C-alpha cells in the first residue's frame, strides 16, 4: 500500500499496452488522486511516440489516442532532463530509463523487460514487474 506520493517510471511497452487494453486502468485512479507522480524524459516520450506509430499498432489505437495520452503525461507527469550516463543494462538501448531513474530519484521503474528487471535496483529506484506494480497500487 502506498502512503506517500510515489514517483514512478513506466516503460514504453507499458504505455503501448495501456492504449491497447483496459487492464492497466487501475493506474488512472492513483494518478488522478495524486498518489502517483509519473516521471518522464524526452527520450521516453520520443520512444513512446516512435513505437506507437508502428504499423502493427494501427489497428489497436488511433493517433488521437496517443495525443490524449501525451496530454496526460504533461498534466500529471514531471519531465526530467537526464544528465547521467549509466551503462549498466545488457541492452544499451534501455540505459536511458536507468538514466531517468537516477536523475529523477524515482521510487520505481516498472517494466516487463528482462534486461532491466535483472538489475533489481538502480540508485534508490527499485525495478519491478508490471504485476508487482499492480499489487503495490491496489
């Protein structure tokens, strides 16, 4: 159970799934009641936009859905400029999330990515699965 405002990074795959399914709508309540503070960087938003434009997702959601979600990001999230240059991830393309975790001092990074999950923690940020996030927020 969360007792303070929790600073949370959600990876790109989470946000794509959020657009495709209602499975993650439990997060809405925590965002709107100010229990959770979403944490972003330009890199995370850019990656989300890029991935959301892939042809394979076009049947699941429209551009306006992506735009609405980005509006949610700007309303309920904090944008960080990252300066760290972490190289701890087995997949170098995911290091930007670790940089964000360090620079934002986030409480959690929620992901399904095994290359990130194996690290378990970076700085004070715990790296957790989406299932663990759901248990934490319920």
